[in-house]
C-alpha cells in the first residue's frame, strides 16, 4: 500500500520502516501510528523478511506524540489515541520479526515508548532519550510507565518519569534502556550489519526466542522454564534444526529455510 508518513524498504531479508515527518521531528500523530501498524503487518506477512529496522528520517527517531493534535483532545479521544498507540506497539512486540530500533537524534515521549517495544536498540552518540510527559501535565500513554521499570528498574524509572529529564545515549546504555551507542555516521551501517546477522539465523528460532523472552519475563520462573521446554522440544520437528546440527558436524555454514 502507499504510505504518506513513513517509508518502507525491503532488501536481503531486512525490512526497514522509516518515520518520514522530519519537519516535525517525526512526531506521532494518529495517521502516522496507523501507518506504522499497517507497515508492521506488511512486513510480518512477507515471508522473505527475516528482521525489521525501525528508524526516523532527519534529526530525530521520534520526538514524541504530536502535541498539536493532542492539545484539544477530549477524554474519549485521548483514550482512543492511547489505545491505538498500545495496540501498535504490541504489534511490534508480538511480531514474529526481531525489531531493531536505530535511534538517530531525539527519542522522547512516544519515541522512547516505541523503542522500548523493540527487541534491540542501537543509538547514535548524539541521541537524546526520555519521558518528558510530566512537563506537559500528563504521563506516558503508550506503555512508558510499564515498560520503562521493566527495563531499568522501578527507582530509575520513577526518577526519569517524575523529573521528565532527558538523558544522553551513554546514560541510556548504562542503565539498560538501549543496547549500544555508536558514532552518528555509523548508526545505519552497524544496525544493518546486526540485522544481517540475525537474518541469517533460523527464522523459526528468532521467533521462538523473542516469544520466550517476552512471555517468560511476565510469568513465574517455573512456568517460564516449562514453556522453554515445550518450545525446545518443538524445535526438533523442524528442518532448520536438522540443517543446523548437520552443518555444524560437517563444518559448513547452515542454510536455514524457516521450515
């Protein structure tokens, strides 16, 4: 389908979603969130795609939700807007595809919430991250109060949420909000390299691993380990398992087909 606010690129098993509203630092209005949701579906349904990259055009990843659209929302409109944001980020989180956020510039408010729904986050040195919603007289509405403490701990999350201060990429990496920091001109090169490595793995197993980590961290350890056993045993019904182990014994590179 045609998109107005985003760009989709597909190459060598990697699908890239680029937010394309640089004049407003890629702020998320309702239409853009709807397009992201449809783009996730498109990539998810394309079996040639093995991994996805999410990034922004220009000087920002996503500078936040579009305040000009939010300012005069009614209570019902705000509820529907938050529900749309949650639904879209859950699509990213529950997608079969590993999502890598390439964080160029600002990732604030809804932008920070978006990256937290991804599986791996790589930031440029100049990136700024945070949840500044309290400065607007509101709090995060796309999952920020829930995902942030799960990533950085309750006390650090409350500090960031209550002060609304922005942090640089190095601090974000130090507290566990993102995976790594690279020089600005190396961001996409590094992200695409990691995406390419993952794209060469068994797509069945990338989906299994993502699902196990996401589901397992929300249940007790005993139940989570039982879930792992069920996924592990199911792996032995796949052609990828036979290919991977045979290739190892034969000292050659495996060719995974996702079967």
